[in-house]
């Protein structure tokens, strides 16, 4: 059997069953949510559940995954060590980094662990969404996924889990305040060095990349898009290499059409007008959600700087420029949409944006913040389209 060790990142001292923290419960709700947890799960039960996940079936499924990664046969006895690092506490998952010493190599994975009923509800669908998008699209912004299943701790608590690709050197980021009086800036959560603030130039490139990534996975024929997602949930992660930035999207909780037409449900039958109208809905929805975050990921909701709008629009058009031509459109997708957007009035866009907001729960905390900023946001969208 491999040797198992347990850690709370970024600490490097192993956690044992004798540690006080081992018996303390995992935080299962956001501190500012005002909600109480539906259950109580200790750190020890969490780690024991993960160990059970790898040991079920004698470890053969994990060995098949290691064999695939190394391109050489791996047997259970070849695994020397498995180090389990609890990385963060999310609204849906409590992800762990799994470092595995095998045949002279160290391979890293992410294991997303769902404790709550909501997290468990999303997990199977998300696993299959990631599988599907990695198959249908050539882009490599999403993690590869390997296996999904359940395991129980020694006390009988059941966890849902799926194993996926670990993006080394990437970190969560959120709007934060450099000082109490200053405006919010993007701060990268690199706890092994220090939490760094991005420059204005880096921030604009971040929003441009994020918008391009979301647009790359938009299906112009079926109107399917990635939703829900939120910066506050840490759905995007960033790697800094000197002044260069690189983003990955680590979750696809849903991938559904923007709307359905019960009279014409076949995606190939949509005409140009319907395609461009759906694209306009996607454009507005993405541009709005791109501006939302929570201070440091868990604080009050915050609206990003106006300068990020033009970067977002540029990123969307970059993503559209990579779409194949469609015979129903008279020109390239990005060219057609640029014209379509140019003939929309501010009133058109505000009305359409309001209809998008009506699809969300009326008590959603984002709604008042969006409505307050919507007229200015639409003005910036129109100006940005004119500049591209």
C-alpha cells in the first residue's frame, strides 16, 4: 500500500489523526452567506473519504489512469506515496491536490470532493460536461477528467468525487483592495510566494482572455453556453510568467442552450436572425457576468472597473473570429455580429438585458448591482463595439 500523508495548503507540515484540526468540521458555507451548513463533516472524515476513493477496487482504476499518464504499465505496488492537500473550500466542492510518487515520477491531479447536496447534484453533470467539451472543441482551457464516483469515510459519510487534471502554477484571483481608500484591483492568490496585485495592463488582458475562453466554448448552432459561472467562485485561475498571463477555466457546472423554441427545436433549422439574436443574448449575459465578483472571493459583491468592458468585448470578438463560417450567415460570424450589434439602440440592449435578469431568481444578490450599473454598462458596450 502507498504511504498516505495529509496537508492543509499552503502548510507543509502533515496533518495527523492526533491533530486538533483533524476533528474540526470543514467550513461548508461562505462566511458572509448567513446560511447554516446542512451537515457537519470533519477534516479527518474528508481525508479518510479521499483515501477510500483511491483504495476502492484495490486501486486498479487509479493505476489505469497513471498508466495512461505515463504511457507505461502501473501496478498498485508501484505507487510509493500519495500526498493529499486540501486546497480550498468552495460553495460546491472542496478540491484536493493529489501528488503521487510512482515509478520515479511525481504526478499531480485535482480531486473535486462534494460534501453538500448541491455539490453532489452538480458533480456527475459537470464531469460529463468537461468530457464532452474536451471532445467537441480543440481548445485546451479546460481540465481533462478521468473518473467519477463515490466513497465513504470510516464513519459512513458519503462523498461524491471526480479526478481531473491539475494545472500546476495556476492560482485563484479576485478583486481586492490594495488599501482601504483605493479602488478594487485584481489580486492573485499565490500563497506560496505572496498575494500579488496585477497591473492595469495585466488586468485588461485577464478580462480579454476570460471573455475569449467563454466565447470559444459557445456553440453558435445550438446556442449552448457555459452557465452558471462566477468569478467569485474561483471558476477561472491564472498563471503569471513575468508579465505574461495565462488563464484556465476549471469548472463547467452547466452547458445548455440560451433558449429553446418548441416549434423549431432542431438547431440546424435556426435562421440567421435567430442565430444573431441568440449571440446578442450571449454577448450581453457574458459582458455583465464578467464584471461581477466578491471582494476577496467571499466579501460583498463588487462591479469591475469600466476599463474592463472594452477588453471583454475585444475578447468576445476574438473568440467569434475563430468560429467556422456558417452558410446561413452572409459573412464571417464576427463580421455579422459586429454589424448586428451596431444597429441595436441602447434601449434595445437595456430591454434585452432586463429580460435576461428576469430568468434569475428575483432574490439573487447580483440583480440590484447589475440594474444600478446597467445603463452605463450598455453605453460602454456600444462605445467598445465602435472602437473594434
